[in-house]
């Protein structure tokens, strides 16, 4: 998979699951900090886009693991 495809995959993953990850984070950190943690998570996902699993379920689990 080329870099552009990997970046597109990271974007799609974020669009599909960011709200669920935010809810997950709100249960674990102070609500005011959850959005900042999500922003850091999204940055890490973008930087590590080559590591995103190809399977959708595994990709979602990976995203939560990054968070």
C-alpha cells in the first residue's frame, strides 16, 4: 500500500471511529481533557498510518489501543 493510500485509510478510520474513541476517553480521563487526548491520538494514528491493520475490526481495535 502506498503512502497516500495509508493516509486515506487513517482518515477513513478517524471518520468512522473518532466519536466512539472520544466516548471511550471521556470515561477514562477528565471530560475537559478527552478532546486533547483524542487530538494526540489522531496525530499518532496519522504518523503510524503504515501500521493500521487491513482488517476493519482489527483496525478499530488498533485505534482504541493507540488511544
